[in-house]
């Protein structure tokens, strides 16, 4: 149980920092806006994505959030990482930059698995 708790909190904090805190602090920089434009998305998409990332990361990190909301947050991040992989592959082709969404998907899956291990009714 202790191992699952350590893995859950380590991976969840990593998701919180990289998908909640960083976008909140950097989404309005010119570099972030250009990254969204480079992938072919309109500027408002970056704002919307940032809002959902911050809300989702808060849902994962706050223990009092209902389980159903956490499930939707996990699903939203999975869709985000898949979309990031596909968008980058289509625009820039296959390369090392594609490892980032794959890495975060693995981190998310580990968080999800250990979330359920800690919250099983068995």
C-alpha cells in the first residue's frame, strides 16, 4: 500500500506541475501562443486548453474531489496527450519531440492505476 501511495502521489504531482502549474504560468507567452499556431489551432484554443488543464490537474490533486470527476479528468488528460501526439506527428513528422506526450501518458496511466489501487473497496 505504501508503494502505491508513493507512486500515485509522485506521478500525480508530476501531472499537476507540468499540466496545471506550467500552463497556468506560461500560456500567455509568445512562445506558447506560437506553439498553438504552429500546430494549426486558433489562439482561443490555447486559452481553453489551459483552463481545462488547470481544472483537471486540480481535480486530480485535491483528495475531496468526487471519484467521478477524477475519472473525467484522467480521461481528459488521456485525450489531451493522444491529441498532442497526433497533432505533432502530423505537423512535424515523427521525431524525438513525440516522446513528451508518450512520457506523460505513461505517467498518467501509472497515476490512474495506483489511484484505483488506493481506492479499491477490497
